[in-house]
C-alpha cells in the first residue's frame, strides 16, 4: 500500500468507527476504479484526495462550518431561487 492509500484507509476506518459515512470522489475515485479493473489509462496524476460526507441537515452543516443555521437556510433559499 502506498503512503496515500494508508492515509485514506486510516481516515475511512476512523470515520466508520465514528459512524460517519465517507465517499471517495474526484480523481482518487477514478484512479481507484481504474486500478480495480486493471484499466490502463493515460490520465493526469494528482496527489490530492477528495472526500465527501453526508450531512443530515442544513443546521448541522452550518454548525460544522462555523456559521449560523439561519444564515445557512438563507443561503439555501437564495440558491433555490436562482
């Protein structure tokens, strides 16, 4: 396992123990599936790892990002209005 793979594995293991569901996204996800099916592709190599997690609602999202829940709801409404 590469150092990056060990770190990602550790992060996923810790998240699982805490009940947090993560998803590998971006180039890391692409590279995972290419390797999984032994597909050789000429792709640009990146060294970052992008992770996503599900947040139950806007209040939790706001608190985790240090903004007020009211502001988060206002932002959501503005986005929905276009």
